[in-house]
């Protein structure tokens, strides 16, 4: 009887050890958090890297790397040390009039994100077929902005304009712009008027006053 118990105990211990390893592997440290509400054009991905380093002001602890692809624009924010004061930022999408006209802009979406713990935060904007400006800002985001009217808060990296993008809605999945055709009768009328005007001008130049 005692021998049977001795044979069973190692098997039970092995099973328990494997279960613990599986549970630990299911929750990796620094796992990414993806925040994508339904219908959103902004994705916020966070990967925390706990650190015992002393805190730093945001000016010395934040780095960035813009990533531009045919389908998205992403601002990759690296928090290199704990921030002494949290930074409350937001990704915003403002619709532009388009066809080369950037202003005024109308707010389409805002997604808030708080920066404080070391790690990587990515704010990604999906490129659709709507002309839009993509910014990561601090501060407010009025419904409408323009150079001569209200303006949103400063960029998270104010001196780096490469962290923002004006996208003109010309992605690979968007239809090509339609160029209106000029009807042939109308073209004939315009040409005839032009020729007549030119001929009349030449005749007037030839007339010599008496």
C-alpha cells in the first residue's frame, strides 16, 4: 500500500507543475492591450514594460517614430522611463474639405490615451477615402478648427510636424477622381467664339482712321 502511494505522488506533482506552467504562460508580462471600439478609425495599442528607474519629465522620457503605410498612419510613442506627471494625450481625426483645400476642418473622432508607465504606445489611424488630418495632441479638440478660428491643443511633440499627417483620401482602395468630360457641342461653341473674337480684333487693328 505504501509503495503504491510512493508511485502516485511523483505523477501528481508532475501534473501540478505542468498546470502551473500553463497558467503562467497564459499571462505573459507586458502583454499588449488593443483598444478598438466598433466603427473607430483610431487604434490604440499599449505594451507596458515595468521599470524601477526614477521618474523623468515627459520632455526627457518620450520618443516617437511615425510609420506611414498605404492603409494607415501610426505614431509609435516610446516611454523610456516612468513619467513624474502623467501626460493626457489624444488621437484626433479632422475631416478636410479635400481637393487641395485643408481648412476648415471638422472633428470626426477623438481617442484619449494616458502616458505614464514605461513601454510602447501606438496610435494608429486608418486611411479611408475621406480627406483627413491625423494628429496626436494634448488639450482640447473643438468641433471645427481653422487658422483664423479655433484651434485644437498642441501636438504631443510640438516641434515635430512629422508626427501629424494630412491625408487626401487617395488610398489604393479609393475610386479615382472623376474628371468631367467637356461636351463636343459646347467645345465647338467656345472655339467659334474665340476665332470670331480674334478675327474681329485683327480687323479693328487694320482700320486706318480718315
